[in-house]
């Protein structure tokens, strides 16, 4: 059952706030009238509603002689990423054989802005002889 609470609706039993705008883009799970059943699936109606978080996980394999320098470079890039609007997190991790960078953004646009900021800052993102093998980079999108 939906209860009108002024500016939003409450859907029992989960008590999730649903605005009137959200309700206009929803359809009932069953063939019942929308107001007689509380479970809805969201059907985004605008491009703005389809914006989703994105992430990147990159495994880097620096030669032992360049590992400390490489970790410093990853920390510098992460700092610039974190300073751009829409960057939710940017961290550097390490394992026995890799330096792993993980970054999460509010949208693909925020990701692009972060990379542009790193380029503008003149930071080094190039793969070169300091790494023993190609990077393994996985791009992710929230589902």
C-alpha cells in the first residue's frame, strides 16, 4: 500500500521514499492497478536517471627498481582524481607482484573530468620500460 506523506510516497513494507516523479516512471510488477500493489520496478524515463557510478581497477607491474617511484606516482594521480568533482574514491593498493589502483566515480563524465585533470596537472600516466608487463585495466559500471 502506498501512503501519501506530502511530497513523497511510502511503499510498504520497505518504507522507501518515492517521489511523484519517480512514480510516473514506474510500472507495477503485477497486472493489478498500481495503487493496489506496493512492489514497483523502476523504468528510467530520462537520460539523467540513467547516470550510474563507474569504476576502474588497474593492475600495474613495475620492475622492483621502480616500485617505490611508481607507488609515489599512483598516489599523486589519486590525489588529483580525488580533487575532481564526482570522484568518489581513489586508492593505491599493493600485492606481492602488483600495484593496484582503484577509482570510483559518480558518472562516466566525472571519470573523463578526472583524467583531464591529471593530464592538465602534467602527471605521468604513460606505460613504459619501468613496468615489466602491460597493465591490466578493468572498467566497471554499477548495476
